[in-house]
DNA sequence: TAAGAACCGTACCGTACGGTACGCAAATGA
DNA sequence: TCATTTGCGTACCGTACGGTACGGTTCTTA
């Protein structure tokens, strides 16, 4: 019965436990960490507290399971190895940017990040465990997709950069800026969402100015140098 | 260091209460929100709980006071209106970047951000109050300094951008990327701090490629070709 | 069908928190 | 000098949480 958390592979929970985790996530999204009590989860999921402790060990185990469960639901689309052109690369990058913004602005994502951040500075060594878990589970996926895209762009001689890690950091910063933090702090998300499309486009254009070869950034008039 | 520690003139607390707030901040930094109990603060500050409630109303009032108190200690230096050159602008931007990274990575800043984020998604309308407070108190200062710098650069015909707000967002994203979030999640800060200098320089060089005139970004070879 | 496991609902326990009340000492002021 | 204020220390109260125990019910399985 002990479910071992295997890194990398999305471990599926039994349906009963999945339903419980779903309810737990719902409670967390609606009321924050304060609303995520063992009794509350048991009541919302129509199960007993004893079963909770049997399945997840203790409260921290439940939190970890929630993160793993949610991460397991996110699927990254691997772009098939097509022949990249300037246009298709730009489209793929913009799609990546929009997906990234959508993920970061999601209810559950925000709630889980708030939860992990809240647990981050506890004295116990267990403190940053959730943070690391969230980082590895959630971010790795996104980063891998971006890395593949960047590498493909370089192979096709459409991008130039020395350090892929650094290029990705630049890409991320241009796309997200301080948006994530503002959302985490409670700023209303809806007005931002309407600007995601334009924001993604501008970010990619800027990125292409920095790391694209020749004058690939012609989507909008670039603030810097010449366009066709 | 451009940050000056001075008793805030905006909201000055009596010395006794300032000492209490100092202890409260210390407890928060050391043990997180869980360690910030009324009894704990009273014990650490050698005062009674009754006095705490008399001075700050309730727990939320104490938290707000802590944010205001800490924000009052940070002062930004306005760059005197000197005649900007390409070199001096670049130096000022890099100094700004380093100061920004230093502020964001500070113990108290991280603790307060974690606190506000943790309170962000409570049902009550009061939830995002701390977040807004932290945003307005802390960020406005930084943003104002950057805005002044950017505007001065444009006046001197060294920078070009249409929307100052958007240019600032780009600058912020290039400097910070996902660093702030990773630190909030509990990642070890020390290794990052050693890279702040280089990071600031690279971010500013990239920013100058995007928004500088001519080939001012000479720190690294600029991937785009000069024009105009 | 009968034994056994899984599980629900509830009650229970120890603890810790936010907030209040009270007694008493030190300052303050006329 | 005495009255008033201020504030410390402690005790107290109601509540709510994490975690455990137990009786009763449903489901599995041989």
C-alpha cells in the first residue's frame, strides 16, 4: 500500500485517494492553507481522518501528495522535430510563452506556490522540502520544453547563445517579469490574463532581438534596430 | 550601498514600539509566520500581550505595522541630475540592478514577502491587504528610482522606448528572472549572491541592446547589428 | 456464507494560539 | 506627597488544530 514517490514518473494514485487529493486542492484554492485542515479534507472528501493518516502519513505527506498529484496532471507537449523556420520558431516560442503564463496564473498553481512559500522558512529541515518538490516537479517540465526549443533553434542556426541555461533565464524573465510575484501577492489576475497574448509576443520579439540571428524579430516593429 | 537606514519620517513609531517591531521582525525571519505569536513577541520584547493589543489592535495590525516599519527604514537615493553619458548610465543601471537584487535577497524582505503571500488567499477581504501594502511600500520606491533613471536616459538620447512602464518591466525581468521566486521557495541564497555582480552586468547589457541607442551595449558582443 | 480487511463517522486527547482580565510596580505630574 | 497613568507579568478562556482510538458498516474473498 505504500506508494513510493518515484522521480520523473508520474505516479498514479488510486481513484479514492485521487478524489481526496482533488478535494484537498479545492479547499486549498478556495480558502488557502488555513482552510486545509485534516478534518476539513475528510469532511469534504467523505472519508475519515484515520484513512487520511493511513494513506498519506501525516499532514506534510498530504501536502507533498497534493503537489505530486497536481504535477502529474500537467502534460508537456514535445514539439515534434520538424524543420524549423524563422516563423515556426517564433510561433513555437510565443506558444511556449502563453502556456507558461497560463500555467503560472492558474488557480491551483498559485495556491500550491503560496503553500510551499509559506512552509519555506520553518526552522525544521523539512521546511524547504515542499519548495524543492514544487520546483522540480513543476518547473523541470517547463524548462525542459524550453530547453529543447532553444536547442532546436540553435541547431537550425536561428538562435545564437553560449549558455542555454542563461538564455532560458533571459527568456523566462522577459516573459514573466514580476507578474508571478504580483499574482502570488493577491493582485487580481483577470485583468492580467487579457494581456497575456500581447505580452508573450513582445517578450519573444525582445528575446529574438537578443538571441536571434539576423533580423528575425519582425513580428512587430522592434524597438531597437531595423526591420524589413 | 545606497540604502540608508533612517527613522522613517512617513510613519514614525515611538521607540518602545519600534523595539517591539524589531523583535517581531527578528522572530519572523528566524522562524517564519509560525514563530510569530503574540506571546512570543511579548516575551522577546519584554512587554505584555495587553500592550501589544493596545498598540497594534490585533495580530493583523501588528503585521501591517511590521511592514510599514520595515519599509520606513529603506530609503532610495535619487540620482542627482548629472549629465549622463553612455558609461555613467550603464554604471547607474548596473548599480540599480545590484541594489535591487540585494534588496530582494535580504532576510527581512524575503520573510515579509513570504508572510504577505501566505496571507494572500484568505477568504476575507483583508487577505490581500498585506500584499498590497508590501507592494506599494516596497516596490514603489524601487520603481520610482528606475523610472527616473530610464527617463533621464531618454532625455539624454541614450535610451529609446515608448512606454516607460513596459521598459521597466523588461528591465526587471532581465535582472530578476525567476530568482526571487526561487529564493522565496527556500533555495539557498548564499550561492546566488556571489553571482549578483555578473548577473547585474549581463542583464544591463541585454537591456541596452534592447533599448539603448547605437551600440552602447559593448559589455558583450551585441548579436544585433547597428543601424540608425 | 462467513472470516477478515478496509473504511467511515465520531468522539477523544493534548497542545497551542488569539484575545481578555487582573494585580501590582514604576513612572508621571500637580 | 499622593493620585493617575502606563505597562509588565501572569493567569485565564474559548477555540481549533493535528493526531489517535474505537465501534459499526461495507466490501472483498475463499
